[in-house]
């Protein structure tokens, strides 16, 4: 059987199971969404935010891109962020990287071309800004994983500087930004840092290493 047909069969089984557990589930979904969380994560197929957090449909607004980058020129992310804050009123925004990230590996190794190379320019800025610490790591794997961690830090600060977040902070809207890393070795999410309206962004330091 072709694999795409397996996806359709799995969907039917999932929908039937949901209805068996809660007959009006999909009718309630028509009312709208009221998520507390915006998840900004990596596009990697191994990193499914709803699965790893056991979050049911409707509870998490999600944006994913290669290496979980925040770029003011990315109208996709900027519109997702604006909608999440101004319309949905999410209270928590999570940037979640993951160890062994292919985008971060490509940032270190180079050799990319085309749109991927253009996209990773933001990650290369992170590498440049933290080159002293990355170069000091004893092997390639540890270089990659430490770059994963400091990349989450830098993207969280970039997120905090966006007009949408600064506007929310200025009007007293309750928003908390979280920097997390997912460890694909054990399936656990490891929190690193938080930013709120009182955080002095110029004083945000490098996070402690959380990979042990």
C-alpha cells in the first residue's frame, strides 16, 4: 500500500477514536480556538510539538521553520505572531530547538545553496556572535549542540525585540517567552530561560549548558 494512503486510513481511525471518546469533539472545534501557547519550533520531522507535549487540538498555535529562527523579514512568522498576540491573546510563547538539528549542523558545516543558504544567514549570525564558545567545544557534536542552545537564546531575544511583543509588553499584556531545547535521545524538553516585560534584553547572558 502506498504510504500516503496509510496516512488517510490513520486519519479515519484517529477521527473515529476521538468521536468515540467525545461525540461532540469536532462540533466544539467549529466554535473557534483559544490556545494559551504559541510554539515556534523546528520543521524537523522528529520533533512534533503536539505529540511531545500531549497537547490536544485547539490548545497550541504552531509555527515551524528550519532551525527555529526568528527573522523580522519572515512575514509568515510575523503574521503568526501578530495573530497569536493580538487576536488569540496567547500568554506563553515557546521557542524550542532540538539537539542534532540539521539546520544547525548545516550552519556549522556550510555548503548550503539557494533558499536554504539564504534562510540560514540568521543562524550564521548566531554562530559568529558566539564563535568563541562554539570553537572551544571539544568535538563537532558538542559544537552543534551548544550552537543549538545559544541559537534558542538569540532567537528568544530577537522575538522579544519584535514590534508585536514590545507592543504587548507596553500595554501590560501578560506574555511570557520561554526558551527550551528538546533532547531527541530521551524525548525530554529541557527549559533554559525565560523573558518577560521586566527583562533587560541587553543583559540577557548565554544560557547554562543543559545537555548532560
